[in-house]
């Protein structure tokens, strides 16, 4: 046996005398190399051409003798067999950390791609959260959806809308409410969004007469006073997410007849 070191990774080993100037494969880094008669290890196939058919026959014969699998060779590219992988696991040379790091990198790339390629959140979804917060008298939650530069305007807007809501609740059988949101504009590319929102008593959620005039109502039927809904517009800016434009929203509610 001749002492040697892999020219690719430096792993030490021994080579039988009859393996001089023959094709060798490192079990650790899987590079193909050969040992010259002088004892020097050199990357690559031995200079003497090897018939691929003869090489395949030798591989098959070797695998059959070991009772294992055929170790394929594709134009000098080393594909480890099951036996070799098992040996690598056994002696601790299988590159577990690099493989796990590669898989982790692929997962990270996929997550970033999914995040960047997903469509922007609908302004209607964001607006519904705000309108529900108004219906639940939750000013702090409303402020959380306001753009920082118009947060004070959003507070003033909330006070005006909330006063309207308190007045409307006097015509309701209870404070329980339902909300409806109609999207007027949803254009994230131009940073513009607008919705029209309605807060209605919960039992009126299926009665469109609370918001829109009913068509085909019998004029001779008894008149029933409809509970007063609260309707208002909300303007939005897009900056990664939709944020209430308090300045424009306040201007709209201030200009509306009370």
C-alpha cells in the first residue's frame, strides 16, 4: 500500500500498488484523480486513455462482486453510489452542513420571491378593518392605520364621524352594527385609493333600503322608519401598505352637509 493525500481536499489514504496510474475517486470530495508511478497524486484521469465500455464493465463487475449497486460514470463526472454515501455517513465525511446551508438558502430565496411577487393588499380589505374599528369606538386602532404625517387629521376625522355615529345610534334598537365597504379607487401604482363606507344597525344588514332606495315597494304599505346609517368616504395613500390620508378624508367629511 502507498500512502497518499487527495489533491482536491487533502484527505489522507492508502492506494494499492496495482492502482498506480489508474482512475481514483476521493470518497470525501468526489474528485477524480490518479497517482503517478512517482507517488504524486494528480487531478483528472490518467494520461492513458480508458475505454468507457471497459470502465463500465469494471464498475459493474466490482458492484456485482460487492453485492451492491453499479457506480455510474458519466464522462468523468463522479456520481456516488449508495454504498459510498453510506460509507461517507459512517466516517462523518458527508457534507451535511453545506447541504443544509444550500437548502436553507433556497428556502430563503423562495420566501423573498413569494413576498415580492405577491399582489398588494386590497384597499378594501384595509378599509374594512378601519371601519370596523370606528363601529367599535376604537380610536387607537384607527390611528394605527393612519399615515404618520396626517395622524392628527385622522383623529379630527374620527371625532366627526364618531359624533355622527352616536347620533345615528339613537335611532337604532341597539349599538350592534355591521359595516359595508365599496371600493371607489384601488391603484397602488399611483398611490391612490378611495372607499365609501357604511355603518348600519346589525338587523339592517340585509335591508338595502337603509342605504339605497328600494325599487318596487308597495306605496300603500305602512311606512316604517328606517334606522339611520352612517356613510362616509376615506382617502388612502399606498406606501408598501395602504394608509389613511387623514388630510383629504377630513376635508371630505368637513365639506359634507351635517
